[in-house]
C-alpha cells in the first residue's frame, strides 16, 4: 500500500519487514551483576556486557544441575559469554571466566558497596544500551575494592567518574558560574560547584584532596589520608543526587 495525500493506492508490492528480534549467537565480554531463580529449575542472570549494556539472560535447568556453571554465575565474576538470542529471550550457552574477584569476599563492606553499584546500574542504565566506559570503570573500582581500599572513597570517585562519562559531572577545579579557579574550596549549588564569591553567605566544602584523587589515573589513592576520606564522604551523596536528577 502507498499513501498519497489523503488517499491510499494499491501498488501490488509485497514488503517483508524483518523480525523485531532475530535468532542469533552472540559473544560478549562482561560481568554478572545479579542472579536468581526464574520459574522452576531455571536461573536468570543480569549481565553487564561490552557493546551490549545490561541484559537479562536465562539458563534453563541450571538450578536443577542439568546445566552446570558453578561459581561462574556468581555476582561480580567477569568472563567471555556465548549467548543465544531467540525471538523472546536471551539464553546463556557458555562462559569462560577471566576474573572471579573472590578476594572481594574478604571485605564485607566492599561487597556491600559493589552490590550498591550493581543496583544503581539496574536503576539508571537503559537495558541493551552500551556503556563501555562505565563497564571499564566498574572493573577498576572492583579491583581497588578487592585490594582493601576504603569503599566510601572509591564510591565518591566512581560516582564522579560516572557523571563525567555522561557529561554531567561538576567541575572540581573551576567555578561553574564565573569560571575562576575554586582553589580547593567550593559551594554545592544546583548540581555543581561554584566559588565562594558566587555563593556568598553559604558554607563551602573542602574538595582539594578529593579533586586531585578523582582526576588521577588510579582508583587506589597515593595518600589515603583522613582528610581525603572525609571529603569523599561529603560529596558522594551530592553525586548520587545528580544521577537521580538526570534519570
């Protein structure tokens, strides 16, 4: 059919539209964020995949032992995944584990922090949309957690880096209102940092050590001082608010 103005004319041409989701085999690298039972005997796992974002995949019979993946389906295990995508669901066929992060289990607070990040991914990420920068960021944050770095400190850096990858991170060095250097002290105002001159009468936060840490190349700080940890605690909830406001 061909629409011409307000009328419709028969053309005799058949148009075959492709299926919304075609059947295919997919290979991706990523990490398990969450797993749970799905129906009787089946397991569902939420994966965060390179070039594929977050995806629920299904493993029929896994909880009955008919398909064994062992610890490869535990949260925060990284690997190469072979997936089969049907018209309705995606099924897990094979896993090659590359990093299990079992050392993370030695630190209960670190595991709690990793779970919080995983829940934030579920809340903020569009399923199936690639977030490769964020995936790499998550890997190095887990690496630092497994080495015993303070979770609150890593969380603040992780959140700021997440905001940076989305282009909504507050500037840590310059005033967002006038552009002048902050000099390590700033006032939080409408989702960003401004200098004390642009926010007269409001109490500023010290952010000098956190700014240096957030802008450094490594999640593991060179000097994990008490001042740095205090500054990280002060700003982390501000960054969470930024993510919530930009959902």
